[in-house]
């Protein structure tokens, strides 16, 4: 895992937990790269940080670019589905910038 991404996720979720503890029900959104999405251990890190901060997956939105999905569609889909089972919303950024629209339903859109 890239150190910067791990730090951003850690700090973002810690801040989200602090806000929640003070009564603010906010959701944290974090952009990640293709490398992060497909990197071994990424989903484990996210799960660990959610647990450490006593947060549910619904506290987090992970934003990825279409380009990252195109790189390895099958693997990207599997990771996205795993994140969604954790309650995390996955947002596809830069929609219509090169991704074939016919494949979007394959990602089983959530909220």
C-alpha cells in the first residue's frame, strides 16, 4: 500500500469518527488511484481503519476513475463488489470519459 494513500485514509476516517462523536453524521469521501484499488491488501486496510475508528462502511465513499476500471475490469469489479459488501459506497468519477457505457450495469449500481 502506498504510504500516502494509507495516511489519507487513516486521517480521513479518524476525522470522520471525531465528527461523528461530536454529533455530526457526515460521510467521508476519498479518491483513490488505479494502483490502490487493485493493490493487494487495500480492502483489508480499509476494513481495519473502519474498525479502528469504530465506523461502519456507510461512513465512507471511495471515488475511483473510470480509467482504473478499464485497466483490469474483472479484478476491479471484484474489489468494488467486496467494498460494497462492507457497506462502502463506490463512486465512479469522470463518467463518460472513455468507459464503455454498456459495461456500467455490470458493476451493479448501488446508491
